[in-house]
């Protein structure tokens, strides 16, 4: 699913569309868009785990910056605005 979203340019890292195998680093800002190009969620990566984490433990590796509740109707990113 992530690969498809990358191909459809619905995942941005530091405001740039990324490919499925893109590398990310602590401090990067990841933006998730819906199919209309509206922001769903924006997070800052705090650290990169060295192994797979449980859903509960994975929350320690990022902090939410924006979500669909705080964005207020979805700000359009990229493309025709």
C-alpha cells in the first residue's frame, strides 16, 4: 500500500514526492495526502528504528505535527490549487 501511495505522489518527505525505496532520516517531515492532494497527516520522524516495532512502540519514533482534525478541511498540496 505504501508503494502505491508513493507512486501516486501521496507521500511527501520534506515537501517532495518520494519513491517507495526512499531513505528517511530523523528530523524528516513526512506528509500523507488523500487522493485529492489534501493533507491527512504530517509527522516529524524523531528516530529510525533498527528493527521492526510493535504499533504501540512505534509511536516513540515520530511526533504528529498536523492531522486531518487540525488541518481544517484539507489544505491542497502541489498540483493545481
